[in-house]
């Protein structure tokens, strides 16, 4: 059974950092791109960053220079979030090969 489990969310003040983790079971991150999305209630889920099997990365304009996506091993991907802003508040999801995790809540207070 394939599972993606996000962790590392929490409540922080603006300007602080968090590192999110996405751990995979039943599958490995070696075929396609692993992506991080976020969603605020009532809004569309939006792409934040991704890491490809060719070890390239991509970022949404609103996180460029502040967030860094990386892969730890074949089963783990991370999202380092620095200089957090109140607008970064939301539920962050990991996505891979049509599978979604359940998300981890990030709350940034100004």
C-alpha cells in the first residue's frame, strides 16, 4: 500500500523557519517529480515546489529565494521554508505519481 506522510508543520512567527518532510512507503521517489502543494480553506490547492528524478527543482514565484526542496533518500523529500510570512499559512501536501499525503498544517503569525 502506497502512503505519503507529511510532517514538520507547526505554528511559528513571521520570519522564522520550518522544515517539512514527506516520507514514502510502498513506493520510492525515483521515477518522477515529487511536488509540494499548499491549500488555504476555500482556495485552490497551489503548487509550491517540486523535485524531479533528474535532480532539478522548481518553485512558485511566491516562494523563490525562501523555500528549498531537496531529497534525502529514495523515500524522503524535504521542504525547507525560511523567512516565513503570514501568507504561507496553509496545509502543505506532498504529491507523487497520483498519490497525495494527508497534509501538515503550517500557521505563520505576523
